[in-house]
C-alpha cells in the first residue's frame, strides 16, 4: 500500500500546520490532562473523548474559525494546536489561540513559528487588519513570544480567571497588519 504524505496547509522551517483529523482525537484528549498546559490556557473543563469528538465536529463546521494542528516536519509528530476564531471579514479582525501540548516542546520557538504562519495567512490571505489574543499574566514566556511577532499589550482584564483558588489577570494583546509586516 502506498504511503500518503500528510497535508501541510501552512509550512514553516521546522513545523507545519494541517487540518484537524479524526485520528487526532486521542492526542488532543490526552492534552486536556496535562496539568501545566491546562493552567497556562486556563482550561477548567472536564471532557471525555465523546465531548472532545463532538467539539471537533462542531468546530470543523464553523466558518468563522480555522483550527489547525501543529506538527514537526522531521517526524510528523503532532505537538499542539492553533486556532483563528471569530473571523470578522467586514471589520477585518480575528482572535487567535495556541497550545503546545508537552513541556518537552516548550521554549523551542515552535509556538512562535506556528503563530507567525497563522498571522501571515490571516493578514495576506484572509485580508485581516487586526488580530488579538489574551494571555494570562502568569505566562510571561508566551507574552514574550507574542511580542516578538509584533503584538502589543492593549489592556489588562483584571481577575478574569479563577484558577487554583486565586484570581488572575488576562493581558489583552493585539497586532495590526503593518506591525506584523514590519517584523517579517
């Protein structure tokens, strides 16, 4: 039987982004139980496989968003997910989020590269003018990554997340097309 190469929707030097497939369910499910990743993303939902499967199906039918899997070129290993959500064509803006699943892949620039690919697509193909995200104040590594891409802090949403018995601020960040292009 002939080997089928994976679809590579957006390609970088070390990673590529591809559509979410049914076969990804177990890895995505397992990622929900990584305690530190849950904290960094503020995830408090308890999900079983069926709930995740239903969510993936619903997301795949939503034209206002694009959910992609982050894979390593060298091994095709799935290492995370990234999404562009609430795509507003009239006002030319969207919201993004990202999660690198395992700590072994943190701090290696994979998230920055994946976000750069998605932003480039958003600004140059989807014709966005502005992209925003929220990052929790206790995640300075992520904030630094976003700043490398041109994101600027636009505000603080005080006490947005209640996690582990404490309230935490969310930092609202945004990047305009011209700001991203000036860095790339």
